[in-house]
C-alpha cells in the first residue's frame, strides 16, 4: 500500500521495497516542485531532467529563456524513458548532486507513434 506524500499525484501501480521511494519507503518530500523533460536515464536509479524557465532582466524590462539540468532519483516503481515529461520534488540530499525525486510521469512523449 502506498503512503500519502502530501502532493496530489497519481500513485504508481507497481509496488517496490526501496527505502528511498516516497510512496513505498520513508523518503520525505518537501520544498520545490519542478516539471521537465528527461534528457538522460543511463545511470542506475538516477535521471537528468531539463527544466525550462524565464528570467527577468531588470535593466531592459524583458525576459530571457533559460534552462537548467537537475539530477533526480528514480524509484523502481516508476517506469520512464528518455523524452518523457516528469514531475520532480525536492527531498533531502541523497548524494552529492541528487536532491530531487521523481513523483509522477506527466505525459509519455515517446508514445505518439
């Protein structure tokens, strides 16, 4: 049985025994939420998510488009592949570069065919 993480998301259908899973383990989710596209899923239990945003330049009163890449932990109960749109949530630091965890797959961009 999956536990409530405090965010309205669809619970994964698969079960897992990972202690770092926010749904089936004890990992607490807090802080910021981002959505982005998966750029790389080559590492074990980790993905790279590219997040696009706008940044205000005060001097010119205009916005510039920017993007950043973030590493996120991928629980075994969530199935994703490169090109999918995902939502990630902030959690405690899991490694040197990973402080986010995947909580939902928003849309499957690769399944248009």
